[in-house]
């Protein structure tokens, strides 16, 4: 099989076939970036959304169905598979693809446990001396009143499972913290209570394999549903990059104190880490600490970082998948990017689905910059564009300055109509 795949790649030197696994805004952003790569001839997405269907070939295969995704990649003679969500990585999709000679961008299942288990990730950080919050492991045998009073409010409670971004509660309400702790112990057998880290958050996406690593421009996500960073947590209501809070000094410290020791650890394993290591940072007075690790591109961080990569995206991802990043380092533009999420009525609770989306969803590209729509929870019914999820789409602006990128994004968003939808009007406020 390895020889077959090598011969297949030789026949595709003029244009590679890439399969993107997933169906959200992140995958739409990756698909756009890959189609701009001179080395790519076709992109397939499984399952995809209405946006990817316009520019690539969608396949009705669940992202979490490892066997079906492997079979699809084999049938396409894929030269590269780019895995978007975390669950297929934890389930071993990259392991299965590499076993049949198909390069996969995304870590093997053991490496994916950095996101699959917050307890595992925390232990790795503590063992390596990486700056992070203190932690307590709470079980049915724990005196919960004593535990929550150790550090006091606000309380940061984390389930040790994949929970689609909804496994963390940060609250100043003691009763709410205790209720979530007890429910998590009843469901999972244990839960983590972390010391609260003060400061300003940023996201650092790091391309990493055994040969080297490179950090993409830092971004800042807006997790809370309402203006002023108020309200319930969400999967992300918008983002922008580069984030000014991640100064050159902060980046240097993050790389030295966080990324470098993690790379040394991960590249020394029997199977090295190949993919994106998402480092969620808390920056306090210039000192970065780790809030969490993810093992894939963030969403909506991808929408504002991928457009800033000026070199061939496919070459970068393939180099990482094959363990030769050191020979294919990316270059970046000097632009700024900002994206604003349009969410369905009810989100972040159960969203209202199936409503028609109308307006001007075409791209805007002129001397002032670019503005376009990243689809996320979208689909078609009888050839009509409709909402299918909580975060429906995002308007993204790219320009020479953050203020110009913000203006382009909000102008683009004003051209889209979805009954009951809502969005934040202050994306980028910390920088602007």
C-alpha cells in the first residue's frame, strides 16, 4: 500500500487531492486556503457545509466515523487529509490513515489526549514545569466545601471529557460551582477544580512535528455571548489577529517557556506529534500561562489566522503531516483579520434551525481589503440556504489595519439576513 500511495503521489505532482474532515467554519476557512494553494487541484470535504459545497466537493460522511473517513480517503487517492475536529483525532483517525500510507495533518490518538483529557494535559504541564494554574482532582470522596474554599471565587471547573467546548464553567456563584462539580462527579467520576488565572487571553496556534515548530500569528477569541465579555460561554463569537496583547516579548516567553518544552517532549515520544497544537494563553503583566491545550485548529481562530499565511498552505500542512516542517517553514502577510460570528436564535442554548438565510454572501475584494463569509452551520433545503447549527456563519474582513478589517467584517455582516440571529458588536474591542 505504501508503494501504491507513493506512485499515486507521483502522478499528482501537478495538483494534489486533499480531504478536509469536518463541517464548520474552521473547515470552510481551511478549504478556502487550500484551494488558493498552487499545489492543489481538488479539495473534498466530509461532511462539509453549504459554503464548502460551493467551492469543493462535499461527502455525506460523519467526521466522527473513522472507518468511513479512511475508506473515503482511500477511494479519493488522497494525497493529504486535514482533520478539523478533535473527536476523530482522539478516536485514532490519523493513526488509521498513516497505517495505509496517507499523510494526515493531526496528531495520533495518544497525542490527541492533550485535548481528550484535561487531567492528562495538566499532568504533562506540571511534569515539564510549564506555567499553568494550580489544580485539584475532585471525586466522591472529596470534601467539596473545603475544596471550593481553598482558592475562593471565581471558580474554574473542568470536566475531564470531550464536551464540545461546553465542559468548563467559570463562575463567581458558589452554588453554581458546587452544582456543576457534583453533576460532573456523578457523570464522570471526577472533575478538575483549577485556580483562577487573571489577565487577558490569547490563542497561539503552533504547527509542530518532530523536525521543528512554528507559531502562527496570535489571535484573540471572544467566548462570551454578549458585549463587554458578558453572558454565557460559547464556542466563540468572533476573533481577530494579530492580537496586540501577544507582544514580541510575550511571544518569546511563550515559545521559550511553553512551546519549546512541549515540542521537546512530544517529539521524543515513540510516535511524534504531527499537527497543530493550540495553546490557550492567559497573559498577566507580560507573563504567559497555559489555560488549555487543544490538538487542532481553533474555531473561529482559524478564520483569522489561515488568511494571514502568505505561503502555500497545502505545502505547510503536508510537510507537518510527513514530519519535515523544518524544510517548509511558512511566511506571513502584514495584514490584519477580524471575524464576527452570526449565531442562531437560542444560541448558546438549543438553536432554532432551518431558517432561510438571505442577502449578499458574495466576496468583496478591492484596494481597501477583502470581506467574505465563512459558513459554519449552513445547509440547503430545496436549493435554499438555511441554518443548521448554533454558529451559523461569520463575516471576515482582511485589511492593512485592524480597524479597517473590523469595518469590512461588520459591513459584510450587515448584508446578511437571518431571522432571530444575533452577534456581538464589539469584536476586537480590547485592541481598538
